[in-house]
C-alpha cells in the first residue's frame, strides 16, 4: 500500500472516532442550591405564667339594712363615702315605733301596780296565817297571784326593752369603718326588715377576685409567686398571696372563684378597679423554643432539618416536643444546644440536599 493510501485510512479512522464521541449523552446538570432560613437551638430554663383578669374588691363587704320594717325618710350617705363607726346612714319614720314604745311603757306601769298590790295582799295573808285567822288555801291563792303578777311585770319590762331597741333601729348606723359601694334604697321607699339599703366595704384588706378554669387550679395552688397589676397603671406591680379558692364551680361559667389578697403599698388602689393577676410557677425544665414552621416528621416522630454549614447540606433529626403552642414549639431534647435548624420551607427539602443559608453571603460564606 502506498504512503498516500495509509494516510487516507488514518484520517478516516480519526473521523469515525470523532463521530462516535459526539453520540455520548451530555453530563448531568447539578441540582440547584436552595436558599433557606435557619436559627440556632437555644435551651433555657422556663417558667409557666398564667394571667387572669379580675376586679379589686374588699375582703369584707356586706349589705346593711334596717332590723325593722318602715318607710325611709332620710338617706345620709352617697356612693364612695367613708363612714365612721356609729355614723347614721339612713332613718325610718319612727311614729309607729314610738307608739309601740309608749304602749310597752304603759304596760310596765300597769304590771308594776298589780305587782305592788299582790305583794301587799300576800304580806297581810302571811300575818293572818301565822295567827291562825285564815285558811292555808286562801294564803296559797294570794301567793299564786303574786307570782303571776311578778312574771307579768318581768314580761312587760322585756317588751319595753324590745320596743326601745326597735325605736333605736329606726336609724341605720355603721358598725365599723367602711366605704359605701352601692346604694340600694331611696328615701320614701317602704322596706321590710333586712332589706338591703347600702353595701358597705371594709377597706382594711383589699383583694382581687378572678375566675379560674378547673384544669388550671393545680397551677394556681402551686404558684411560687403571685402579682397583680392595675389596668390604670400597668407599670406598677403589686405583690399578692392566694387567700381562697371556692369549693364549688359557678353553675353557668363552670369556673372557680379565686381571691388573692394584695399586700404592700395600696395607695391609688380603688375598689372596683380592673386588675390582672399573674400566677408564676417554675417549670423545672430546660426547653428550647422554635417556630412551628420548623417542625417536620421522621416516621411517626417529630423532627427538624439540621443544617451542616461546613457541608452545606441538611439532614433530618428526631426531636422531643415538650409543648405545642400557637406559633412556637418547645423542645426538651433531640438536638444539642447551638444546632442550626431550618425554620422555613421544610416540606421542600430532601436528606443530603445542598442548601444555602440566607443569613450568609452570596457565596454561602458566613457574614462577619
């Protein structure tokens, strides 16, 4: 074969090789790096705090009313007045009570006269009996009449004392120092005995009344610190202590009435004010709060996507959930403190997928 023929064969072989190379599939394109947002796990000691709205009230508050029936002729206090012990609050028309008192006094006078007469008769018959000038039966009748007159006199005196008391009851007076919190009757009104006329609160002990659901009563009882704040002065915190939990639930709301006594300086705290009571109790656990959007599942267990910054990939890790909230989830374990987890877009990730933290620079390098 000539040299020209050999050269043609070589060129043809090279062309076939080049054509064979063009028929190979193109190299596979790499998956795009997905940007993600991350957050570091931070475990902290937590404390549970429950807050409830309530109303400032006096511990001792009672309605006051007349002890006798009658027509109110005067009311001498207004809502908010501070009354002193013995101060007149209201008065009844005393006409009928005065007449009853006079009748009782007259009855005492009549009984007294009968008593004196029977006592004198008894003395005379005692002397006649001693001299034998009267029968024993006549003396016994005089003795019995004297005893009846004596009992009648005692009864008349008791009726007179009762009538005198009822005449005094025509004036409603305060037993102790107190603040008028409500007026329940007006002048001209006819009231029965015991009908409330005013409500009086004793200001020496102030407390807040709140309503608590039955499933939170244990937290209330175990609270290590109780505070109250007024809606009119939210920056001011008042220490408080649990005084009472009602033994029965309200039949309508199914909540229990709880009373907490306020301590410390109570200047500016008025009855009827609205307050917020906080019951704080150490949880005793170290928990980490993460956004609810960071939670995923690994089989039947809750999990999070852990971000490996060095490799730029993510991997699933099971976690232990202590409590679910509306927008956050509290973890009690599963991943160590300081671990970076993905907080958004977790449902679009795959194990080992390349990701880039949005908090890093454009090239995936941490910002300084």
